[in-house]
C-alpha cells in the first residue's frame, strides 16, 4: 500500500496518487478507514414523527451496507439502532411500521424501541443472561433542523464535524424544510466517488463546463473557505439575481450571496439557495461507479427556478460528463499526479489531505 501523502503547502503539493481512484484494495480499505468513522445522513424527522414509528434502512447501501433502524420511542426520543437481532443475526424490522416493541420474527426475541433487551422465549436455562451484549447497538443521532445524521464509529462529535456550517447558516429556517420527491433524483455516475467530490470542491471549472451557472455567478468573486472536516464555497450572484436576505450579524452581510456550497467529509454536499437546500449524497458503488442522490428540501417555493439554484439537472449532467472522462484519463500510463491552482483548488487540496490522513 503506497503512503498517500499531500504536502500541506498547496503551492508545492501534488494531487492524490491515481491508484486511490482505480485500485479495488483502496476502495475496500476506505470503507472502514474513511466512511465508518464519518458522519452520514440518515433522513429527516418527518420520517419518524410519532411514537412507535420504525424505519429500517441500510447505511450507504451496497458499500457500508450496515442494517440500521430509526425508531421513536414512547418518550419521543429518536433512536438509531442496529437492525440485527443479538440472538442469531436475523434482520428484525423488514419494512417501515408502527409498533410498541421490536420483535425478531425468527425466534421471538423482544426489544424496546431504545434497543434494550426485553425478553426471549425458552432461555431460562441460559447462564449469565441477559447482558448488555443482548441489547441492540445504539448509534449516536445528531439532529440539525429536520436533518438527521449518525456514525458507525465517530472520531469526533457531530457538533465538531458540522460546527462551521451550522455557525454560518444556522439562521436559515431548516425546521421548515419540506422534502420534494418531485424535485429529487438519483444519478449513476461512471466515476470514482472521490473524483465526483473533488470536482464539486472547486469552482475553477465553472466558466469552462457550466455556461448557465456561470451566467448567474460572479466568478471573480467566487471564494473557498477551508475548515477541519468541511469547507465552503460562496457563490456571489450578479446584480438582479436571486440572492439571500442575510441577517445583519452574518459575516457575509452586504454581499450578494446566491449560494452557499458546503461540503462535509467525505461525501455530503449541502447546497443552500434562497429557496431551500439541495442535499447531495455521493454513495460509492465500485471503484469506478458511484450513485449521487440529489434530495431537494424547500422552504420558499416562490423562489424556485431562480438564480444559482435553478437548472440543477443540467449542471449535474455537465459534471457527469467531465468526471467520467477523468475516470478514463487517470488510467493512463502517463498520468499519476497533477498540481493545484493555489487560488481556485483549495477545497480539492483539503479533500485530498483528509483522504491521506484517514487512509494513513
């Protein structure tokens, strides 16, 4: 395994070795080294509104593929639990339902909605039973507005992970977000999940790839800010375009901000527009294929279809074309590294630095 290393000085640094994008062993090792300790999106509070709601899901299906279940117990608390029975490993909840307890359909083991073991038939003779190991594993749940996140093995608290984003746009009415399935879509992209992310992380390509987006953004004012586990690109609108009504205490007050593009390591994009949030989740499928889910949440429908937050499907297809060609190009015998634009590729350099850190 090569030592992935990125010079902290972007002016001297070379990009990530191409083996990371194409070698199956790095795709496999990233599962535990990068994705397992990261925070991941698991849905919204609208999916579990009432006590007794039970929603099974697989965390990053087909990659982490961890069976989990979101429950709301009688106290009104949201719980994220392992959906695997501690007796013989059967999945407990097969589909969404309303229930007062979780019962395994295999041998009848019973759990409360907070994961605590309740009872088990025909186990009177078993010694030292039950123990804490018979409870369902409970994972942390972090809530921001209506958005919910968990982590299989968190290295840092979610408050630390998302702090800069929450501080910057916490004034937005995220408790009023309404999911719009009609404006949401999944895309299959024939490229590494990491190539897709690094394309997102620089506005350098906008004038060359996105004519429509470039028409509503002032590229000369486009900027990137780098934090510990996330970064921010600010899209400044041109005069007369749809922009945020910023509060006076915002550090961006007085600017014509058309979009806040936040990225959280390793695979989540929070695109805030005056109409709401376009949340993008990049899900690894294979070394050369990923699925990108565009999930639209609206709080001001009157501003839909305006400014930087319009034409998202067109922008996505333009990005797909580029990253799919990069996926083909990096297999070349004549390419292993590139260099960074100091002004425009801070976000990509940051991403590569985190990959090198987490991969060891």
